[in-house]
C-alpha cells in the first residue's frame, strides 16, 4: 500500500511541477533550426513563356 501512495505522490508532484513551470514561463519558446520547403510559388514581373533554362539544378546564379 505504501509504494502505491509514494508512486502517486511522485507522479502528482511531477505533474504539478510541469504545470507550474509552464505557467511561470510566459515567454515564447525560442529554438533554432532549418526549414526545408518542398513547394514554392514564383511570380514574374513580365508575362510570357520561357523558351529555355540555361541553369541546371544546383548551379550558382546571380540575381
């Protein structure tokens, strides 16, 4: 009976601690990392059709 009560008190204490910490820390979480995009949308300043593309995938180009 005592181990069950001790386990309950431990779990309750951990949950209360997590809840208290989440309420105490109101600042937004800041993390660093990389974002990869699978889909992009491009627009052109001039209308028309593309006749040829002279760059290959992975080539360095100038703007």
